C-alpha cells in the first residue's frame, strides 16, 4: 500500500501541472483570438466650408468640406476606398497623407453633390435635414469601426447659406446593415454590416420674403374677386368677369409654385392656401349669382345688404383661416 501511494503522488502532481498548462494555453489563445477579432478604430472628423446649389426640384445640394481620418491599420486605403453612400458625385480636390508616429493621418478636401429627400409639407416655413456619411468599401464592421473626432467646430461660422439659418449639427457613428452578401458565396446569410461616420445638419429657411414672393399674386387675385361685392349691381357682368379671371390667376400661380417643388403625395401648405383661395373665390361667384337672382326679383336693397354682409364674413374667414394655417406651419417647423 505504501509503495502504491508513492507512485500515485507523482502522477497526481503531474496531472495538475498538465491541467494548469492547458488552462493557461486556452486562456492565452482566447485572448489572442479576441484581440484579432476586435476591429480597428478609425477616428474621423469634418469641417464644412460651404453648402450651396440647394435644388428642390432635383432633390440635391452641394457641400464642400474637409475630412480627416486617423488610424493605424495601413490596409485602410481611404484615398481609394472612401464610400459616400448618398453622393451623386464626389470630387477630391486635395489630399495629404502623414504616416509618422506609427499611424496614418489623411486630410482631404471634398466637394459632394448629395441626393436627399425634402420635407415640403410646411414649405416655405420648412426645416431640412442635410445628411452626409462615409464608409470604407473594402472593410466591414468586423474589421473597422469609426469614432467621431468632435474637437472644435464642425462648420465655418462665417460662411452664409443664403436664405437659410443653421439650426443644429449632429455628428455620430453607427452600423449600416445591407441585406446582401454582394456576391460573396462564402457568406452563408445574405447580410453584411459596415461601420459609418454620419453628419446631420439641420437648416431653417428665412421664409417671409420668399412667402410673399410666392403668394402675393394669389392674395391680389383674391382681393380682385372680393372687390366684386362693392361693384354696383347694374354691372353684374363685370362682377362675374373679375371673379372668373381671379380664379384662373390663382390656378396659374399654383402651377408656377409647384414647378419649383418636387413631387409630393401629401397635402402641403402650398396646396392648402391655394385650395382655400379657390374655394373663397368660388364663394364670391356663388354670392354674385345670388345677388343677380335678388335683382331679377326687384329686391335691390336686399341684394345690397347681402353683398355687404357676405363681403365682411368672407374676408374675415379668409384672413382667419390663412393666419391659422400659416401659424401651424411655423409652429410645427
């Protein structure tokens, strides 16, 4: 029994050492694998120098900006693999690369014609969100992630965006998902993810000048129709002629305004104000027809009284409804 215990002790100790070595090797292997799977970080920042050529009809605008990227992995060739998903065209006018201090620093100046959607429900009292984002077309989120460099300002406070005011600017990073493998048969599920760096600039329009330029003709047309109530009842033909002319003037004004805006399936403020004006001019025509009916019955005094009351009621309602819809549009914006 004593001899057996002597042989057992060395075997037990050796087994413990072997188990310890296997455990340490496993932990070391897991740590190495985790380090290998951890994506490299690219620090990115932007500085906007100008935004111009905002085209509502074609749903696009042009932005000039400086973009810089800082990272350690030399395989990230952003000079050739930079992807701007929403851009129609990207022009790189300047770039410099600094590879000192065991890292890569790229600075480039870009001019991008961006495609975007416009929120025109409250036009011209509207706010628009201009979006800009970048990705690396060769490396997905398993290999590369972005981090935002937000030190300092993101836009030149001296540049003026004519007709607009900068409301806010938000810089963030995220993961963009694509439900496709881009033809890579080694990927079992058609799903890939890419890290992106995003900028969202909110701008508000200086609307009052544009509003009067667009709607002054419409209001003048309504006032011409409204003045029919003050034309003598003997000139009933003139009253009908002015009202019908004002009706077509408002329709023409709406076509001119719509030609400058993108297609919309919603009922916008432009549609509301023009529709309201058309209905009130129609009310003037109906009122004129009723006055004509009273005159033919020799109720001239009654016709005059009706014209006076109808004129005050229609004008009051028209001003009140216009003020309400415009106030709601500015409040929502």
